[in-house]
């Protein structure tokens, strides 16, 4: 249950908090962009099965691979893409946390 709340809390609460605290001038726009970063989960549609609660997304799905994370980090350096980079990295953090807690559930 902790895994579920932490994973989805990071996906949906952290973007709102980041938008409210750090982007005073464009809060609504920024929050929508940060939340829209969940669209990288569309790459789950290419997996079989589409959803597996025992599968770690990191380095499995196309847009969750290490090279993609490097691209999201580079987005931080490009001003028009910076908010997308933050949102995508928040998403990766949520999935990484999920993978970490999955390991603890499995006795690692």
C-alpha cells in the first residue's frame, strides 16, 4: 500500500507542489505541463502485458530507458524544455521509487 501511495503521490502531488512553490507567475500552465509528463507512460502500450505490477519500468519501457533519462536531464539546460524536463524527471523518480519499493516487497 505504501508503494501505491508513494508512486502515485509523486506522480500527481509533487508536480502540483513544484508548480505552486517555484513557478508563481505561471502556476496553472506549469502544473499542467508537469502533470502531462505522465504521457511518457504511453510506451507501456508497446509492452506485453501492458501492465505488470511486478515489472520495473526503469530501463524496460522505451521512454523509461537510461538514454531517455539523459535526454530529460539535458532538457533542464534548454529553457523552452526545462519544465518538461522537470516533469519527466519527476515521473522517472516516481517509477524508480516504485521499483525500489518493489524490491523491498520481494525480500531484496
